[in-house]
């Protein structure tokens, strides 16, 4: 080969490496900037058609300025009555008048029926951002001036501050834990120094590119991002990029045994791997894009945001990684050395034994695996996904939750989170009567000109009035949601009132109902998408149906185990309404990934060696790398648990456990045993399915 040709061969990988280094340097910082364009207002994610959203829009007409309430609650240091401190508590908050960021004057301090607590409401501007903690501290300092009492801050503003504090770890802590975890696993798997670093760099470059694209879209209001979507994006890109890299580098190592030339080895590895990588990425990306059918805005946001992350992960795997492998060659595996001329399908002895077991007793293997999965799946209906109570949103103690618990002990459960009713002003009396007569409603009063319920004449805006109703049950309880449903029925039945019911509890109720509708629509769509991709990749009908059925069963088994663990180990009374849908999309799409890696290799081997031998050779050759990929992905998602939010902890467990269950049981035992037992017919109507059984 001439010198110019030799130089040209090195030019493309060198240029690709320079391009990715430029992307990493220029766009890497965006991985820490998504928080600047994120919103954590849960009400903002409900559909415009939801009744609670329409109430939120109608409320704006009753307020000169949009506000965020802070509820101050006082109790006596040693317990007992605090009614004697009422005037002092009112004065302490009145001293804040004129403070920048405060809206109007604080309400007077009102005693509880038992006389052991006082509460007052301070309104602050909703867009304080990073200044909100300082504002809350100033309010707390003023409230603490009431001698002999303990002051606590509850309400939406305090919860928002705690939520922002919890999400503050996403940019640094979460990313650091995930990358260190992946690096340690890769070092153990490869016993190499350079390759794990290369794979991590590829994942970081992919994440930087994805975050830059998402940042640009969010800044232009094309997509919406909250802390949950932000955290999932980081984990998804790192996990997916690492998984795809493991598949490619394992195949490159095999090809180095066949090809003395590193260029030939990379070309062969790409030819053998790119189809499985692209198909796997397509199942995840299209599965995520199915979330665009959701009526919840944060679900719709995760769809394109996650798909962008997957595309960036694939792009890095198929361009940056091959370029580095060409430049490094065998040195990528240093100090280990790929054996030149060895058997590339040799595999680990463990996988030889597993393959032999599957070959010897396939029916027993799949029967035992299937029975175990069905036993776990039997508990899936017990998973409560009706929402997480306020005191379980955070997995550790937070000031706002403690304050809300104090408030609930001394005031009606719905205090601080009233149900908001907007109705025609000329039908005020019958609407009030209907609301007060609804089971579960403690009190109801029209909002007056002062901006407070019962404060003067009812305020009328465009012929409508606002009524605040306090529920007896805690605002986030199932009893409160049931009361909202009854309240809606009652006020809707008032002729000519055109009444709407909203507020915090109504938002939770609407979110739950919308999430249920989303699951009924999106689950079959995702299954259909994955089935079509598998049919195109495997050129078979029966095998794709078998794979989709097994990963769906794996999801149900994971939900069953999660229901037991969440209740009896973590102490959760329920999950967020979106958790089952997120778990389904991730587990089914990612679970199919490993079956794609396995069965695409089995198909390649079966075309040359027959179906029976193809299953054994495919399982042996891919067992180690796919298991490593599963462990990496599970560990990566488990890193979400460092963020002290129940939603992310629940997603972390479901995906991590489900991926391990899929990797170690479904892909390693159930699917190969079923394919071995059924035989060539599983590949019908493709060429393999038409082969005689003698070829097995």
C-alpha cells in the first residue's frame, strides 16, 4: 500500500476524533446548564383541557399579581395553647411589609380549634428563582421572633424550595456517581486501563451534545424540562452509550483474533454490530417518542428529550468509538491482549456451561423461569400508583414536609391547599350550598376584595366569583381526591353556574386520571413499535412475538417485586401516577435491546451452523458482554437513587431490578430455552424457519 493511501486511511478517524473533542469542549458545559431552563411546577405539566388547569387560568383574573403562598405555622415550645401569642405572631409578619419580593401584607395569624397552633399566609412573587431560599429564611426569622413558640414554613413556596434543593444534585452528584460507577464496572470487566476511559469519554461527549440540543429547544419553548426529565436524560445517555460501546468493543476484540489489520477488524466489527445497535436504539427512541401521545406535558417532554439522548449515544458509538479503536488498535485493551488467531467465539467457561444446560434441558429451564416470573407478576396489581403523599415526596426529612405534618395535626387536613371553585357570580349561593353539603368538605367561603376567603364582599370578575373550600382530609390523600370528585359532581349539577373545581388536590386527581388514560393508549403503541422493529431486524414473525411477550412478562414481574419492596422495605404507600408508564417504556424498550443483541447474533450463527448450534454459539459469544451491559445499565439507573425524591428512587429500583432480571433470567435462560425447545419454527416465515429440522 502506498504512503498517500496509508495516510488517507488514518485521516478519517483522526478527523472524527478532532470533531468529537471539539464537541466535548464546546458543548460539554451544557450538561450542567439544563437546570437554567427547567421548571418544577407540577401544575404546568397538566393538559390545558384538564379542569384544574382551566381553574388555574381563571384564577389569574382574581389576582392583581400572581403569587406563591408561604404558610407559617406556630406551636408552643413545650406544647399547649398558643392563642395568647396571636397578636405577636401577626405583628411579626406585618414587619415584613414592603420587603422586595413580597406581595401585599401577610394575613392575620389564626388559631386552630384546639388552640395549640397558629397559622398565617405570606404571599411572595412566584419567579424569585434562586432568591426564594433567602426570602423564606427572612420570613422564618421574623416568625421566630414570637417568644416561646416554634415556627415552621409550609405551603407551595416551601415545597418548591425543598424540591429545588433536592434537584440541585442532578448536575454534579448524580453525574459523578453514575460515571464513577460505570468506570469501576468497566475496569472490572475489561481489566484494561484505556478502554474504560475511552467508553466513558464517548458517553460524556454524547451527553454534552444531547444537553446542548435540549437546552436550545427548551430555551425556545419547543420542549419542557423538569428536574426528573433532566436526571433521566443524563442516566439514559450514559447507560445507553456504554451499552452500545460494550457491544461494539466486544465484537472488535473478536475480530482482532481474525484480522491482523486494525482497520479490517473495525470494519468487520461495525458490519456485524451496527444493525443490532441501530435497531436497539430505535426501539428505545421510538418507544420514548410514543410518550408524545401523553396528555401530561412532562411525559411528552421526556419523549423527544430521551430520543435525542439515544440518537446522540448511537452517533458517538458509531463514529467516535471506531475512530479511537482504529487509532489505538490492540493497545485499547492494555494491559490485556486480544489473542491473535484464537477462537473468537470461545466465550467464558460459565457461558459454555449455561449453553450446555439450555441445550440439555430446555423445557425444564423455560418452565422454571416462566413459573418464577409469573409468581412475581402475580403481585403487580397490588402496586398503588394513585400518587405519592406530600410527606413521601422526599425520601429524607425536609422542613416543608415537617411543617405540613404540623399543620395537618392542628387544622383541617386541607388547610393551606384549598380547593378552588370558580363559578357564575349570580349562582354563588347555590354553589356555596352544594360545596358545603359535599361529604369531605370542611368549609367553603367566597374570596373577597381583600383577597382572602370571607374577607368582605365577594370579588366579582367578569361575572364570576372564586370560592375556596377546605377539605377535612389531607390534601394529597385518596380521601381528598374522592372528595374533589364528589365536589365536582355537586357544583356541576348547579344549573347555570358553569362551575369549575381546581387547586392542588384537583391537580393530583387530574394527573392520576390522565396517567391512567396515557397507559391505556401508550402501552399497546410501544409494543407495536417494538414488534415492527423486531420483525424487520430478525425477518421472522414468531420470534419477535416471543421476545415482546417475554419482556412484557419481565415488566409485570418487576412491578410485582416493586410492589412488595416499596411497601415492606422502603415504606412507600404508593407511587407517582407516571411511574408505571416510565417503568414500562424503559424496561420494555431496554429489555428488548438485550434480546436484540442476543438473537441477532444467534441468527448470524444459525445461518452458518444451523438453528440449534446457532443458539448455543450465540449465547456463548454474547453472554459475557450482554451481562456486563445489563449490570452497567442497572448500576447507572440505580444512581438516580442519590437524588432524595421518591419518584426517582422508584424509577431507579424498577429499571435497575428489571434490567438485571431481564439480563440474568429472561435473556440468559428463558428466551434461549424457548427457542431451543421450539426449534427452527420460531424463525418462521424466514429462511431459517423454512430449514428442515435436520439442520438443528
